[in-house]
C-alpha cells in the first residue's frame, strides 16, 4: 500500500485493520525490517452529525421561535448545548425555543455523546425578527345622524394591509382611513398586517 515514503495515509480504513511498515534496505549487509503493528479502531457508523431547523423561519417580536436538532450517529443519548451568538443558553435537549431573539442573532447547537466520534457542531441559523405593529384601542368617534366621518386610527409599524370589520357603512374596509357612514351605532375592529406577516388588532 505504501509508496516508498515515510508517511502513509488512507481514508478507507475499516475497524480492525492492521497497519505496519516494511523497510527494505539497499545496504548489502542489512536485510528487511518490519515495524510494530497498529490495530485501528474505526467507528463503523462514522462521525456524528447534527443539523438544526427553525420554525417559523421568520418571526414577529415576542413570538417564540423553535429550533429542532436532528442527530445522526450520535449514540442513544447525546448531550445538547445550544448557543446564541456563541453564548451558551440553558437549553439542553433536542429543541430550543425563545421569544427574546433579535434580528441578526445566530443560533447553533453542539452535541457530545458516548459514540467514539460523537462530537459535532450544527449548521448556524441567522434569525430575522420583525417588529410587531400596534393599534390603539378604545377610540370613540361621534358621528351626527346623516353625516359621515373619516376614521383616524393610531397605528405604529410598517403596515402592509388593513382590514376593518364589519364593512357596513365604510367607504373601503381595506384602507387605513375609510369614511364611515354607519346606519346605526356600531363598533368597528381594525386588523393590520405588517412586514413579516405580523398582525395586531
């Protein structure tokens, strides 16, 4: 297997393989010599691996995001260590969940097991967190009978869509400031959707 060199490498060893070296001298007064034998211990399952996935992939501020680890060749009870930006968390199982993550945080997982090749680091997942919009509650509009009024809700956030309900008496239930001409006293509810699908009422 050798190639007349002091170093021999291979990546297809099997468990129990024996490696040794035979030296053939070119001196007329010295014969061949055989080295000691090294018996290899190779884990038949290979190195442990761990990959993580998040759900949902993007989150709204204050909403939990869960990360799940999948381990291959990690023996029956690997130990998990979850890290955010390189700082260990208190999570120690195959699932890590948090509602305090910020955009740009990096989550990954380390495992340790009793397998012979049981150390592994997962892929890293960068987190995207969108701010929650807000809609001020309890606003009361008085409209004299037979007249109309443009609604003016107090809203914060990068709003992408509006939905008023019920739609009765509104000029358009899908805009921020519809004109209201209700046929009777009515309570309207506004739901807004901001970037990332974050909703508020």
